[in-house]
C-alpha cells in the first residue's frame, strides 16, 4: 500500500476501522513502523487521533456507541500488533502504569505504557480501574521507580488521589497525566509530578531512579464537600428527577429508557460538580456542561430540558455545598 504520512494515516485508519476491516487497519499501522515512524508517533497521531475523532462524532450523534466500540476493538488489535513488533527488552528501571481507580479507559493507558516501554524503560501495565489497595500491595512487592497514573475523565479524580495515597504509603512517587489533568489539578490530588507526554514522563522516571524523591506520608487533604457530592450524586439525581416533572411538563411523555437517561445525566452533573470542587477548578464543570449541551441537542433534547434539570438540582446541591450550587446557577444563566 502507499506510504501515508501520519496525519493522512489517521483518516485511513479510522475509515478501515469503521468498515470493520481489522486486518487492513492493523497492517496500516505496522507498515508505518516499517517505514520508520516511531511507536509514540503512531500511537498518538494515528490510533489516538482516530479515537478522539470517534468521540467527537459520537458527541454530535454522527456515530453510535456500537461504532465507537468497533473502532476501539480494532485499535486494541493494532496496539497489540505494534507492541509485539520489534520491541527491545527494557533494561533500565521499572514503572507501574495504571488507570485511576474508577477509570475504565484502558486503551489510552496501554498506549502510554507501550510508548514508555519503547523508550527503554521497564513497564508493568495494570490496565483499567485496579483497586488502590491492590495496587499498593503490588508496589510493596515490586518497589518500582514510580507509579504512573493516567486519568482521562474528571470523574476519576478521587481514584487518582486514592492511588497516590496507596503509593505514598510504600514510599513510591507518583507521576500523573492524561487529558483530564493539568499540573495544578494533578498536584491538588496528591501526585508528585505531572507530564504532558511520554518524553517528559520518561525523563522524570529516570531522574527518580537516580534519586528517589521524598513523598508525603499523610493522605492528601480532599475537599469534604466534593467527596460528599460524589457520594450523594445518585440520591440527589433521583430527587431532582421527581421535581423535574413539575417544571418541565414534556418529561411526562418520556418512556422508561428516557427517564433512566435523565437520571443518569442529573447524577453526572452532580459528580462533575464534585470533580470541579476536588481540584478547585470551575473549568472542569463548565467544559462538561458545554459537552453535555451538544450531546443532548444533537439527539433532539432541547436546551430548556438541561436548564430545567440544573434549576431543580441547584437547591438540592445547596444542601451540600453553596459554591457548587452557584456553579449550577451560573450554568443555567449561560444556557439562557
């Protein structure tokens, strides 16, 4: 097949994956290796970029969840082929890579682990949402140079903090990254360093191997209201769903599936409020509400329904946290 530059290969890979052509999609990525493109480049600019595009198309209701799962499955197949294609045995150090507890997005974590391995580091990849206590037990046995936590959804912030606490109990420093984190958010959750890419992550891990940093012994101090919002999200959503009938009459015609989705959306709103408070960053919530608005309107749900849901949630959330209620009211005002 013709040689494709990575930015062109993204479209070609995605087209093949959406068509279900697993063998050709995998062959495209392995051909790029043979043409001299680095593994991190292929993972980031081809497979990773294709996954991001699938997410954007799902958000706009141009693809279904089934399409998304089809592409993800083929991305996993391509990653497996790439990881067994010419990797040299690592001889320097060991890093443990895991998703934040509660984060089931294993593919970005695995891609990051393989990219680290390609730099010559030893890597143990634990996959999606491993309980913090079990991670701690492994760290106690293996004593790696560091724990790398990937976090791609703000709802996993509590899981990041739990993994950081578990690692610190055994003196293991924690490096974090992923699209849901910034340096400030990561440090607020108790990690010791943040990296934007695999190159920087490898530099930090090698430095830790030479001279392990001191890590804090006490658990990270989390905002109590944020933890309480997360704990009570389902109950608050149930109460808001009942109240919503009184302010949004169209809901009376919803079937059971639509009512379930409404409760799920209301609970997600509360959980994202908690996530924003955990890292003291309102942008976490405002970005989510913009995303949710597009998801709902793309599926024929009027913006008035979202505004009504947030309106009935606000006084319930105020029972837990005044600041979060203010965020909800500001979001309603933006929606008009």
